[in-house]
C-alpha cells in the first residue's frame, strides 16, 4: 500500500517540491521502505529517491537540491516487487532518455511477460520492480501518439492486476496524468493548482475540495483544469467530495485513530493478500514459495510458530490446513517452541507467522527449526525483514503498514495467507481436486465484500461497547475455529481497555469456567454456522442457554438466518453466511470494533496501549 502524490501548479510559484514532500509526509503510514520525487523543470526531468524512511530522502534533497518547478510527483513505497533499495525506489524512468517518470501503487500481475517483451526489444532494466515495466511501456506509447493521456490509456489497457499510476513527461510540462484500476486515487481541487493522491491526506493541508474517481478511469490535471476519461477513451465524471476533517486528522484518513482506520482497511488487506495467487485457469500459483514441490510432498508434520495475535491466526489456520491436507498440524507459541525440545526433522514444515518479520521469539524458533533440518515458511507483512530472509520461503500478506499496536488487518491477512498455503499443499499432495480448491478460492475471493458488509452494520456494536464502558470483566466463548476467535477478542480487550477478559473453548465451560458466571456477567459467544459439522451449532446454542440461566448477559455473533440463537441472546450481531472454516474472517471484526470503541469510551489511547510495543524484538 504505497503513498502517491501528484501536483500541477503555476510554474512561477515553483513550489511543487514543497507540496509533494508535504503530501508524502502525510502518507508515510502507507509505506516507508523508500521514497522519491520527480519534477519537470527548465532543465527537463529531475529525480531524487532513496531507500528507507522519508527522512533519508530529505537528507538527499538537502545535499543535492532540486531546481524550481510547478509540476511533480512523489512516492512512499511499501515494497512488493523487489527489495527496499535505492534502485527499486520510485519514480522509475522510461524510454532511452528517461523523459517519462512513473510512480505506482499496486501489483501488475502480467509484468513478467511484459518485461520479457521489452527485454527482447533491447530495453535495459535498472530495477526489479513491476513499475519500471510500466514506465518503459508508457514511454513507447508516448513516442507513438505524442500525448501523455492517450499513452496512459494505451498502457492501462495492457496491464493486469491492481494499480494506480501517476506519470509526468518532460515534453508535456505542467501536466500530471493518473490511471486507476481497483487501487485508490483521489483528485484535490485547488485555486490555480490541482492535486492527485492515493488518499486525501496527500493534499488536505491545501484544499478540502476533492473528486473521487471511478473504477478504470484516467485523470489529467494541470494548474487550471481536471479532465477524466474511461479506459475506453470516453469522457467521464468524478464524484465531488467535500472533506470535513482537517489536516490534524489527515494521517488517520479521517478516523479517530489508526486502529479504527486499519479495521476498515481489512476488506482491502484480504483482497490484496489474495491478489495474483491464481493463474488464468484459476489454479493456485504461490510464486513466493521457493521450496520445491518434491520437498513439500514429503512433509509429514506441520508446526505453526507465532506469538500473540499471530498465534491465534495460526490456530485458525490449523483447522483448515489439517482438514484440507490431512497432515498433522500443531501450533506452538514461538517463545516455548525450542524449550520443549520439539520432535522435528527434514519432513517437518515450520510455518512462522509475524506481522513485522522481526519478532525475536519467532525468529529464534525459525533458527532452531532450520538447525534441526526442518523446512521453514514465513507468513509476513514486511518485505525483506529478518524472518523472511532467514526462512526457506516466504508468503507475504500485502496488508500494508499496520501502525496501531493492536493488530487487526494483519490478523485477517495472516489467516488468509495460511488458507492459501493450506490449499496449495492440499492440491500439491493430491488431497483436494482442482475443482474443490477452485471452489474454496472462489469463496475466499468473496470474503472482502462480506467483511465490508459486516463493517457497514456495526453501529449497534459500538453502542453496546459504549454501554459497557464501565464493565470489569468480559468472557468470550467459541468452538472449532470460533475458539481462537474468542481468544483474539479477549486479547484485544485486554490490550486496549485494560480489563479482565478471557477466551474459552465453549466445551470447557462445564469443566471450570462456568464458575465465573454470575448475574450481569457479560459473555460474547461466537456461534458456528448451522451448517457446521458434528452438531457444533447445537452444542454452542446449549452453552448460551447454560450461561444465560445463571444470569449472564449474552452477546451472540451468529450467521444471518440463525433463528435458534435469538431466544437466548440479549444482543445478536449478524454476519453473512460463509463456509464454516472461513468464518473467522467475519466473526473477528465485531470483536475488534467492540474493543476499540470501548477503549475510546474510557478515554484511552487506542493506538499506543500502555506497556506494549508494535514489534517485540527482544526474547
């Protein structure tokens, strides 16, 4: 999830660099692997870029100032194709003389074929990125038509995947052209200046008047004009938008905190994690898995290692992986893994889950596994971090930067990535027919829209949270995949609201935890789908009756149409129907929102809970 900024103003003002850098500072939450700018000046195209955070680029600009300009583009990168290096930083130049500059947010799925085509034509590449392919194709298209907007239209129709592209050309000063396909792009409307950005914070300090672009549209801005066309060349209109929040909230996209923002980014996080994982025939293609199929076919045991929220993602994954692959699967807390002297060998696959890729406990577990001869796969959100580098293979989640300490979108993305891994292993070992795998993939691809549906319906959940702001204890019950969801719901409440919260396996209720139930005790129950196997639904409904009979106040998360739960619930939070194994992608979301809202009602710092850090880098 990269940050992009475009600016077209009066050349005499010469403030393009200041405007672009200001926008990048507000968008740095979207990516900080590298940053760069390109300006159209009297001397032609001038660029500066540097790996690392925006401060590194500022140092380069101080050491090597850029000429005055009224037109520019800028980028903060979240690395996907190619590591976070100076060479892979955006902008990328296209053409023999480098007269076009391109920045990009998204993933171009057919970049390999396009790159091969360009290489055959004699083009030399300076980076590992998919974006440089777009830059060279755009330069060639411009040479043929002489117009940057038409060249962008031709380029957009050749690309597959998800992308927002911004471009400037030395032969067309004063103009910035953008293209949007799935990935976001917003226009800022100023007075003798106009803006482009991947998010409103890119220009909120300059204007609150904006234009939302539709899918598959191309926008051209100059200092005094904005025009929009579709990818088919027909004229189009953007949707006017008045931004009501001010620059102080810009970095959070108008949300009260980063956690709330990241909760609402979950449909995109899941969609981006799924993106590009299947070929034209719908077959799974996990290109980041560098372990040979022969090695994976020999795997006799899988162990998932992780800490905190990531370990709950692993516990959800265990149900799906074991069910689909029929390989015995365990989940270990990473800090306990090597100390219990686990039985592992070269037929063991260790899956390490870490948002940051720097979690020290998990890193040490990976090192121990490799010392014992096991295969290791990292599920990670941070390109080029230590755990992926030291693992035999990596499956990136592409959730984008997660700033809030309490993890939300990374959790759902980790579960999604593990589902993909399970499907891949199952297909590889012949445990699942291709049509069955494709059916599950189709259901997975439908989940982002269903997550959005859940998010759109949570006003009552927020009211419940505010009503319960003074509560001292909340219990969570679940079975099967609902059990780790219950534990994750409890963890979020501990992290954010500092109150007693416990997640229990509902089947354990009568083996001790029911002693905690007294009149007024708040209990959340994650109810399996009525289509769940082994009568789990009936058993959990019985658990609701048991705690309700002892005075508990029950808040039930249930599938739409599940009328069996209504007589026994004080409140029901409905989620769309989906296959039982995929349900955590939906049932987790209300618990995240509940914890966030309750903590805000208590006046607590949601993004930086006390005593916690985003990444635990000491063992």
